[in-house]
C-alpha cells in the first residue's frame, strides 16, 4: 500500500493528511469503530477512508471520533515533523484554511507484528 501525503502541518489542526491508494485495488469503506483518544503519532481514518491523517499533537478534544488504525513509531516522528516543514501552498477545503504540500510524497505502509513478549 502507498500513502500519498498531500497536506502539511499547520493551522488549524496539527495534522498531516493523505490518501491511501492500494496499488490499483478499489478501497472498501470501513466501519467506524470505537476509538482511542488521538495522541501525537496516531494514524486515523477520516470517516471510513481512504483519506487518513497523522496527528502531530494530542487531540483529546476529539473524544473518540476517529478510528485509529496505526501509529508512527516514536523514533520515526522526526520524519513526520520534517514532512510538516516542506514547502506548501495555501488552500481552502470545505471553508477550512489548510496548507497543501507543493509535491505529494509517496510512503510505504507496512504492518509490524508484535512478538509474544510485547503482549505480556
């Protein structure tokens, strides 16, 4: 799967937003699930996808409104922060001022299996 990041950090929400493209496979809408509180590094669906965001700050004010399906490893948060500093252009999405990356960034998404030791 490839993540295409299109939006940068910045007002108003401290997010990086993107779209999940499953390499030519149609995206099946997912049910919204009970969700943990969004924390810095959470990766969550917008609605039922394929749009998603990476939270660059804690968002306890959103009270379980988004399905968190992943997280950025703490040692890799500097990458998300660097993406947030790339050149952007201003835009308006549904009456919200946003900043959009001048050039979209493709990323590879992979699942990390937990060991039995991690589960204890």
